[in-house]
C-alpha cells in the first residue's frame, strides 16, 4: 500500500552538480550510481560560480516536463524513493528542498544570513551532517512537507514546467546564492517547500571567510534596496 496520497505521475529527474576535481571523487556521484540514476551531469574541475552553471541548465531545460535537481557535490542521497517523493512534492511546490524556513526578515541585520537563524517554529525538514569529531548526526528541524520562503542549496529540485524564467543572480557565486534565489522566487509568487528525502551533507558551511562576508554585504545591499522600494511603492 502506498503511503503517498493518491496516484502519482512519476516525473523524470536530471541531476546537476559541480566538482573541483573529477566526478568520481564526489559523494553525489556515488549516490547516483547506487540509486541507478543515470540522467545527470557533474561539471568537473569547476572554477565558475554555481549560479552561472545552474542558470545554464535551467535555460537548457526550460519548459520541459522535467525536475532538475541541483545538488552539492558533498551530498550523499540514500533514499530509494527519491523519484516518487519529488514527483509528489512537485504537485505542491515549484521549488523543492530538504531544509528551510517559512520566515525570513530581510530587514534584520545579522552576521550570517541563512534559513536556520530563524525561530524553530518556522523551520522544516531534516538532513544528516558530518560533525567535527567525525561522527554523524541527524538534524530534524521541523515538519515536512512545509511551505518555505528560504531553503538550503545543498539540494534544490526545480520543476521546469512551472519555474518560468526565474533564475539565480550570478553576482552570488556561492555564498547566499540559494537564499537569494528563494527570496526572489517568493517575491514572484512561486511556491517552495520541503520534502522528506533522506540525505547526508558532509559540510556544515563556512561563515567566517572573507568571501562569505563579501556576499553578506552584497546580499544586504540588494535586499535592503528592494525592501525600501516596496515601502516607497506602498506609501505612494
């Protein structure tokens, strides 16, 4: 007996990732082999920004009956029902993630912008992380599926039939590219939310680098300007 509500039309999936070296060195490549997913491309020896590469694939598959999965190279997917779960989630959301938040305040100044800084009651999803001591731990943030306004770019699945012309902002080459993409999608009334695909992420993120601080500055400048423009429009 299926646990999914009603008959689900299974969708085709194409996985996109990047690697600083050969694809064989990545967790995502090992995942795809174990799951039998052969429709993918891992951009090897990559030195370009994620936004630029991801946009190329979104342009390539624009309007097709396809779910494009954008996953980091250090993500290990171990869910045999990934296709079924994404097919079901695509009936609910245009953009699907594993973890995220239903709340995001662009006016709040903070050293680190992300989906996980908000109150626990706004969070959703789960993922396994590698800890500093070499152990593994599941982090369960909140119920899923749940509509979100910001999600983690470790895994984003895009419904190419419904995404339209929405794309990543190339000024964010890595840090905050995912949060910016989601907030912009929310402003366009695209729906986003989580699904319960089991995955491991071998990185907890880096929030101390100069590159991250530069991205925070650009992010704050962009979204504060957008917020100011909205206020001016409403005032008028």
